[in-house]
C-alpha cells in the first residue's frame, strides 16, 4: 500500500514537471513550489487542469464524472499536496521524524491564518535580510502559526534600548509620556500589537508604503512568495491598523498595479467598502520613448493611494488646493487648447440700492456696471496682461449658470428688477465662508453668477498662484532629485516629502497622531515632525547611515530639504523623539543562523535543540538523535530547519514575562516598558 502511494506521488511530481511554463519548480528543478501549486489548484487554473487530465491515473484520483462532466476535486488535491508522504526529499523526511506534522498527516505550516514568514529583517523566518540590498536563494519559507498560538504571539512585548533624541543629542530614558514622538525598531506585526494598549482609537492618520510583491522592490522574494501570502501578510497588519485609528481617522495605502486590485478588495473587507473614499493616481515617473518588457506593455509611470475612512459618516477631509503660478497656469490652459474664461474686468460698478429682504437674503440692484476685456484694459493702461491679472484679479470675472438653489431664489426674487447686475447678501451655513456675510453678484436677465479670479488665486510675496481643489490625479508632485532628501541616501522607494505633506494636509491638523509601520527612510515621520504632528514610526530593516533615526536627527537640527522651506512650514528645527526596540529572544538565534556557514550551523544544532526555546511541536528526543540526518542536509535546508524548530512565540520577550529572571531584563528596560504600558 505504501509503495503504491509513493509511486502515485512520484507520478504526480513527474507530471507537474511537464508544466509548459515550469511554474511549479524552483530554478534548480529540485524543489516543488507547493504554495504556487496550491494557489493554482484553488483558482482552478486551466493549464494545471489540462495537465492533470492528461494522465489517466491522476485524472481518476482527482476528477469525478457527473453526467458526462468531469469535476475537479480541488479539496482532495490540496490535501494530497500537503500530505507528509508528498515532497519526500531529505528535508521533508527529516521534518517528519521530529514531529512537525499534525494528526491528519499535514504540515503544520499549511494550516490556519497568521503569516509570520516574510522576507523582512526579523519576521518569524526573515529570509536573512538585515539590509535591503541583500538577496539569497530560498530566503523565504511560508510558515503559518496556529490560532491557539496567536494570543501569545501578539501579546505586548518588552522594550529595550530606549533613548530620547533632541538637539542636545541622545539620552537613555526610563519613562514615556503621551506627547512623545515614537520610533520602534522591530517586527511590525508585533510592534503594532504592542502599541494597541496605549494607542487604540487614538491615531488620526495611517500612511503606509508597503513592499509591492514585485520581486524588484527592496525585498527580494523567492518564487513561493505569492500574492495570496502577501495579502495575508497585509491583512494581519491592517486589522491592527483599524483598531488603532480614531473613529474619524483615515488610512492611506500606496501600491503599484501589481497588487492594487487584490489590495482594494482586502481593505474593503477590513474597513467595509462603504468607508472607501478614493483611489488617487500618483504620477511617479516621467514618460519615455519606450515601454516596458520590450514593447509587450506600456511604460509604468504611476502608483496608487487607496484612501479609506474608519467611519465615513464621522470623517471630513480638509479642503486643500494645488498651487500653480498664475501666468504659468493660464499659459498651460491655453496650450492645452482650452478656452480661458477669466477674460473680463469690471471697470465701473456703482449705484448700489437695496431692493428687498426675505428669509435671510438681501437683494440689491446697481445703476452702473461697465466692463472691458483684459487685453483691452491692459493696452489702455499701458500694462502687460500678466500685470493686469496679478494687480486686478479681484475685478476679473467669468460667468456661470450655476445650478444652485440660491441662484433659483435670485431668479425668482429679482425677475421684476430691471438691472444688468444684482447682488444677493446672505450668511452661508457651510463651506469656506460659513458664518460670514457674503455678497454674490448675478448678471443679465438669466442671472448668471459672477465668479471672480481672486477666489481662485492666492498671493505669496509678490506672486499670485492659481488654486485648484486637489483631485484624484496627483501629477504635480516631483519624484526627481529626492534621493538626498532628509540627508539620507535612499534611492529605491523613497517618497517625496511633498507627497506626504499633501496626505497630512488632507487628513490631519496640528498635534494629531500619525502612524507609518513601513517607515523605511523615515519620510512620513520627518514631514509629520516639520508639520507639528505627533508620530509613531515602525521599521524592521537596518538601513545603517540612511536610517530613519539619522533622518529625524537631521530634522531636529533644522534640515532644509524637502518641505522645510515651504512658506506654511518654514522649518527651523527643534523637537524630540523617543527610540526603542522590541527586546529579542529567539530572534538573536535567527540572526546568528542567517549569517552562519555550514560548519557553524552544525555547531548551532545542539545549542538550539538543547535550549528551552524550541517549538513544542517538535519531538525533543528525536531531535537530539537527529544530528547525523541534519548534517546531510544542504546548507540552506539546515538554516531553514533550525529557524523552523524555534518557538516563534519567543522571538521577543513578552511583557507578561518582565519579572522572569531567565530573560535577564534590566531595571531600565522594566521601568521604560512599565511606563509605556501605564503600569507605573
């Protein structure tokens, strides 16, 4: 029986090698990409179905005839490829002997729903990266943690290496207060769960720019890191993000088109699609002559920002504008073949008389109303057209047949007034003039409303800028020449400070709390600091001299790059932030494993297998007897195995263990951690 079953699996493996696109095996042709195979099966991939149907024995195993139609049993197929008899290579056999299989003969890693393995510096299986430019083969192993472990995994952690940074330098601290800015170094899933106790329901805005699962961004994924796993990774973190937001808070998630469609559906699930606000398209690259992929697709020049409210009924975005120098805007408008409407100027308007007052509206007539074209006025007064626009924009106007209830009231109440121009004074109950007395002018018998150029421009110094309400197309933000922003060199993936400023202008005000848990070079926190917002930043990778801490120190010391010189910021330096790390436990073993050569891994085997930090799922007695089998594994398999047997709940020290002497927690660490959680 066992021989027949093994023969069946060998036949299936051989068949899978015949996939025309070779999707199910790694580049070395030895390792089956089980996640990719499982995903294709669940999606009823037509090429996989054809391949399975081509073998009579396989067809009879996984297909059922229903009235002449063959139905694929994808559940049975999924069970089969997760069965311990499958993938019977040396690594799998070794796993089987030490108990990493459940009672149903399935790999524990194939079950349940919290993804820890992700190619980050200190995930459960972090893939060996401590810097973003590292790349390894098989750096990622898709391991899932069972739900009964989740509570302990996500329990608050102990903090270490706590410091406060100011203009005067850094100082070790043992306390934390509500007004502190905060930077945390450590696994972002565990850091997010740790800050819940202090910040749940308090964060006004979350902006994240996560890795895009492209294979070409900062994190070098291997073939079995597929989009479904990426989405589970995102789902775990977004669920915590939802809890951290205030009821009127906002989420901004930037993404390229590689995962955009799937991401939108995922956020709909967590935030409720009724709380969707917009998808913003951001122009990130300048168009060129050629496309990409040798003409097989168009040049990728955009990214997307998904905007969600936690509760749309309680949220209101701030009204902000895109500013363009007035003369440049007019020229662009005309170059685009559009008709510039603000071409008339009032030269004389006098003889204002009150006509009637009704229901809060006061109506006026004017005896005289004279106008000229802007070009004629400029010529008559010896001015350039640009000078007229800059000097007289409060008299330059256009007309519009605005479909508003107020205009209908004006038409009805002034139909008997024989005047070219009439005015209506009232106090708006909403909008930018809420609570202030305003007068709106209406022209001719059809009472078209006058719109003045002064309502659309803003003066800064001696220059005027045309203001347009920000839309869902952000093509005015420069992505060029930003690699040195903040005094850190972060050529790949850094976002312009102007982009983050727009996000914060839209969703926040001074002293609101901002969160970015994919902090990278620290752009979000740098801009929040300059805009007098409070912030929390979480990062996992070590960027050395280009770290967010370096950047924020530059901000404190009056960095003049990015948005520092904007008129509404005029950054002069100052402020402070607190830095701390999650206190590592098993993670230290993982760090050592990932840089070890083959001899060192063999040396580590007894240290780890005899420690108290191995997974309860492993058979300790068989582990101790397995050294010779371990030696025969490939180097990457040794590395992968040692990480797998570590107890993932002990990557970092839990707060509940703070008084346990085995964890060697210092008095300074205890004091800061207790202060953070409010238990002093």
